[in-house]
């Protein structure tokens, strides 16, 4: 499936031989080019659970409005899996404040339920009893639910209850024409921007294992996660499986990097190749999914029986994106206007943070993404993609193992040594961002990450396992206790201002009205709606 049609003359690959230091040096010398002020947004998932830690079977809280139309509070796979979405801001504190406000407002609507504090799920019922998210009777609402039904049949519903944090980032718009001039590219700026974002994406796939090491917070799981299946993992107690050196089981073959998708490789070499490969995957029948059936006894089990029902089914640690119009496929949006921002999808929910993420994490990732942009980014072939998969899978399960080695251009490398080399370069980027921001908060974030590389026992995953070993219960009891503490935290901090509360309440009310308008405006049947959607 992976296509290799790009050439060295493409705009995306101009001056790849210059090297990171030269590109950074040009930016340092060009005082008028700002790295500060890139747009940052956060999407954070959290399961609603009962007070005893069981998955909530209740419907989406009415006070949160319509999950289909609310811009800030929606659902992901399950009716019980909330997703909080912040606008994009120039400053990390703005995004974190808004995320905190969403949590406070949501807790006011939950009626004694909790938000689960961990990426790996709570005590789950049998797979068929995990409720699918519901979005009403409109064609678009039905499509979203059918898609999720298909995910459950393909991968299992329990796997879809895993929560994460997505970090959305775009460089300042003013950056691109100046950077293009520095690199000596004379093509259309939109094409240049897309090509450079794909260079960033390739490097994030190459180097992104460091995100699992630094921020992974899911080295243990509740045994209920696998149902009756016995996993090849050590037991911490009767209710907990764990990996002694694991960082992010969420990103291992146990979670999103599962074998069902391991055969799908999507090119990251340029926009045309990327769109081509995704289109092929969404149009290629998969025998195993054909056995499930599509429309059986008049009811849809899945949207189709292809390798991917829609583009978003392909799980990647990073996605090039553009905001899509209503009913527009993601690839159509990219073809319309090119890459607008990148979405980082490999962050676990940090169980130690009430919001699941903190400013230090956001600052480091922003600087790391700019490093990925400035670093040399050769094309990725099949072997290169397989190397990135191996490094991710290995780091997810064994990242803190002193004997673990990552692959670096086909050769074994020390994780700590390679990470240290990257942090040296990220530090230079952080200093440049700080120059525009004022202060040294970005450089401080890099210094904090250096400590984690030098001391694996200080990483979030190691600290979580240490807490479990010293506690009296297993993962479930530990996560439930933390979830209760987070609830109390949001109850005791400064209450939402009347203005912010009104903003969320108005959005909830507006979203309900919008959903009713969408349902009333449908003029065609669901079959025709799907045909039109897939004809784009």
C-alpha cells in the first residue's frame, strides 16, 4: 500500500541537507521570525464511572447538551467516554485554564458520578454491555454510532474505552513565508507549509518513542480489561497485570497499536501519497470484516467491510490535519487547503494531574515538534516505518529496562544516549521560543525531561508502579482513589466565574438546538447519505 512517488525536487524536501543546526541558526539570526505564539489545543478523554468505579451505564448528561454539536464537550467511542475539547490558544496556560473550566462545569452536571483518572479503563462490564455513543436520529448522528459499532466488532469494545490526551499544534502563520524564504523555496506557500508539516510528521514517527518514555502513565491495567483472556504479563495482585519496565500499555499491541492495523502502512512522504494510501485502505475489502456483514436484517453493523471504514479509523501517533467542513472527509479537507496543524495522539492521561496534562508537558511537546520540523527528515519507506513501529512497541512495554535498545537507522542504540542528543537540540528550540515568550519556562521543561532520562525511576510510569507496590490495593483501587481526589480538587478550587459558567451552559443549550435543526433538515435517507459521503 505504501506509495513512493516523491522526488528530491519536491518543495517538501528542499534543502534537507542543511541540517538542524544551520536551520536553527538562521532562525536565531532572523530576529523577526517568531516561534512563540504557535496555536495549541487539547482534547482529553475521560470515562464516566459510578462511585464504586464501575463504568457508567447512564446516558450523556443532559446539562452537557448535545454530544453531536457541543464544541467543547462531546463523547468518543462510548456514551460513557467523555471528550473535552479546548479552543486553540497561543499560550499553554490559556489551554490548561479552559480545560480546567470544562472539568469544573462537567462535574456540576454528573449527578454523583466520577471522571476516571487513568488512561487504562475502570471496572468494565462484558463487552456487549459497554454502551455505544449516541448522537441522535440525523444521518450524521447515525453514521457516528454505526462507525463505533463497527469499531467494537472489529477490535472489541473494551479496547475502545482506553482514554488519551491529544495535543493539537500549529506554528504561527507569520512563520511560514519567512521560513520559506530562509530555505530558498519559491513555490506556493500552502504547498511549502504542507510539505514541511509532513517532514515534521515523519520525524515525530521516528523520534516519538521519547514521548512514551517521558509521559507514559499506563504500565498497569485492571484484569477486567481482557475479559476471560489470559495475558502474557506478570500479575501485581489478583486484580492487576503490569509490565515491570512498561511506560504506556495504551500505546502497545495491547491497546491502539493492535495487530488488526499492523498490516496497514500509510505513506507520510507527502500529501498526495498520504491521501492515496488512506483512500486505498478505505476502499479495499477486508475478508475478516466481510464476515461481520455490513447491513444485516435491515440494521448496519459497520459502515462498510473495508480495511478502514473511514480515514479516522487508522490509528497513528500523529496526524496531519485541517479543520473539515460539515460532512467533509478529512482527506478532502487536506486536499482543499493543505495541512493546517498536527495532532499528537500518543499522550497518556497523566493520572497525577487533575486535568490529565500540565503546562510543562505542553511546553516540551511544542518545542519537540519544532525540533521535528527543523531536523533532517528523509523519506520513510516500508523498512523505516517498521523501525518506528518497533521502537514505539518496545518503548511502550520495556522503555525503562536498562537492557532495552532502540533501532536507529537499522542499528541498536542506547535509549538514554539518543534521547540526550535530541534533548540537546530541543533545548535550542526552547530557548528560541522563550526569547519570544519572555522568561525561561520552555527551557525549564527540557531540563525537567533531562532528569527523567537520567533517572528512569522518576518517570510517571515508574512512580505509578511504585505507588501500586507500596499501596494496599491494585490498579483499580488506586485509580479509583485518585479519581475521587480529582473530583474533590475541582470542588475545592476557585469556582467557575459566572461568565465562564454561562459560556458552557449557553453552548450546551445551543448544541441541543443545533442537533434538532440538523435532524429536521435531513432530506435523504441514511443509505443515500452514506453513498454521498463516500463518493467524495
